C-alpha cells in the first residue's frame, strides 16, 4: 500500500472529483459515511456523542457523521469551533443539512462555553484534518486541551487535530488531540509510523473512501506500507526436486561467552525460514550450547575461547548474518573488517556488528553494496552520532541507505526498510509483546535465510520484516504481551509463512 503526503492526498482528492466525476460534497458524504460505518462498531447505541467540528472540510466530515448518528437515534451534540477562518463550502452545505435533520450546532467561540463531557461519553474530533500548516492556537488550542482533560473516548476523523501528517518537529504537543481511535481516510499517514505520535493517534484504522484507483496506482510515492498482499507474491514455492543443497547454506557469525543464546536464536530462525543448511561460526565457549540446542545446525568452531577471532571460509556459504551476541572484542572487530573487505556473498549486519561499526566509523565505507543492516533506533543513533526527532531519524535513515548503498532496516513498532533509491517501506505486522531480548536475533536469522535461498536483498528485507512481525502476532494469540519471548517468535515462523501464503489459513486458539 502506498503512503502519500498530505499535499499528494489533496491531489488525489482533486483527481477523484475530476475523473469520476463526483462533487466535493459527494466525496465528503462518501468519506464521512465510511467513517460512520466504523464508528458504529465502536460505540454503544445509547452512547452520548459530542462532535467538535472545525471550519474546514474535516469539520464538514464531522457534521455528516453527526447527522448520520442522529438519524440512528444517538444523542448528539455538535460544537463548531470558531477559529476565525472562513467556513468551507462543504462545511456550510452540511451545516444546513444537519440543522434540517433536527440538530442545531452550537458555536464555540469562548472556552467558557466548553460543554461538560462525562468519561463514559464519546467525542468525535473533527477540528483539523490534513490541511493543518501550523500548531493550533487561540480557541482551537483551548478546546483541544479541554478535550484531552475529559477522559472520554475520543475518535479522530482522518487525523488527530493538531497533528501534522509528516514532520511534527514544530508541533505543539500540548495542542494535539489524544485519540483513543483514529479513522484515517484511504491511506495511513507518515506521522502515524512514529513512536512519538502514538499517544495522539491511539489505535488507528484505514477507512477506504473510494478515491480514484487508477490515479493512486499511477502516482509514485516514496513511502509504502507493507501488507500481506505485497509479501505473498515475493515468497518462493519449493519445487518437487529441491533438496538441502538447492535451498541455500546460511552462515551465522555469532555468539560469545555468555551469549550463545543469540547465536541459537538466529540459527534456529534461519532454519525455520527455509535455509537448507545452517552453520554457526562461534567461539569454543558457545559450541556445546549451540550443538545441544540445535542438532540440525552445523558448527564452525572458532579458535577463540570466548570471542570470535578468525574469519571462516565464506566461499562455502550463500549468505551470512553477522553480529548477534558476538561481542566487540578487538579480535572480533578485525574479523568484521576482514569480512567487509573480502565478502562476495550477501550480508546481514546486526547487533554487535553494528556496535563495532559505531565505534569504528571508518569501517562504514567498507560495507558491501546491498548489505542489509538491522539496527534499532539506539544502534542507529550510535552509527550516525546524531540525536534526532522521529521524522529526522527517518530522513537520516534514507540518506544512510543512499550513502552506503545498503538496505537499512530500522526496527520498531512499524519497522522501516530504507532502500538506496530513497523508497521507504513501513511494516504492518508485529506487536508490543515482541519487545523482548532476542527478537532482533530472530529477524537476523530470517533475513539471512531468505538471502541464502536466493532472494534479492530488498525482497529478503521486506519479506523478512513482515514475516517476523506476523510470527510475533501468532505468538501473541497463544500467549500475552508480557509472556511472549523470542523463542515463541521463532517457533511460529512456519505459521507466519502459512498465513501469508494462504489467506484462508488461521490458527484458532
């Protein structure tokens, strides 16, 4: 699924009105009716609903929703926040329709007129939409602050009022609605992908409002949201006469004294993600734990007792994942340097490999083209030596991928995959239960396995990230957010593949 900027969305709206054709008021009716259909799923029939509408088209959406709620016998109050801006044509049209239906909107030009709202009521936030260009001020800011103090369930229409669709560096966090649910039109917004905005969006859902599909397909976008239908075509189907030798040999350079578990998780994930053969190159201290935990894995014992000190023969392998639990010993640093200089196979760099790069930034220039790097935000900030806001982090991620001709996987709730050509893919799977030690090691093993099977690095990164999150989602259905561990993610990789391949496959528990 493509993600567009607010300016691009306005262009798609205009194209829809021109090409269908549909009037602006007709498109507003369509969008608000789609949102109303979702709102009905979340509110009880006897709920009291208070709608706060701004003067623009987002406010017009709120007025349509208020009329539809009233027609279904909900008790609805409507407050029009008078910001001083002119009312849009569609706002005036729907204000008249609402009044004729029997609901008279109240004008809210003075904060002392803000209504009493109980915690068990529902607020519909339709003050500002995607056209916001500066932080709310005056009466609008005061209304937003009061909404946030009510404790009521807040449903935002399209975008929480006060939140910009892309960069919120200059936003005033005190004047952004804190929504329980955001019903966003047609596309997720870029700002929804950032941890810093989660308090405002709450749970969010995309509502299809029927924008012109041919325009959407033809219009290019830097940003994409990885969905099941994007990943299913990427997955290879094994042939009848495939064998372990044709399914790729994956190498994991991983583990150290006390951190054999990282190597075990990465290697186990590589097996579950389909590698025909998996070898772990690990120091003496980790050899027995790896062999005991994973009899299906081969071990290449490093001469070092506690840390990796020697470079394995890379010519035997189809792809290598480097870093989980390997430590940052000077000998391990030299091993990484040599691998970067000599490798002719696809590489995944994670964990301590990234920490070594952060401490020795001169090695960044040695990263082979199209390598996959999988930092979490802290590791990435160490790599760049910069403190950044969420949006700046995204832009820096994109520049890093271009500068080093690599695929950068920045892990998080919506893990982003940045490509050298500037495109960025955000993941749709995963859950907070995956915030547990070893989860990243599993991802490294999965991407390494896909590379070993011959997947293009871009496809391996996108599919690996999606399947990793999907495995975590299956694990969550079995356990709870608190109880999921990395081993649960590993053990559900197979189910993630099945659910991705077959839409009608579900695991019922």
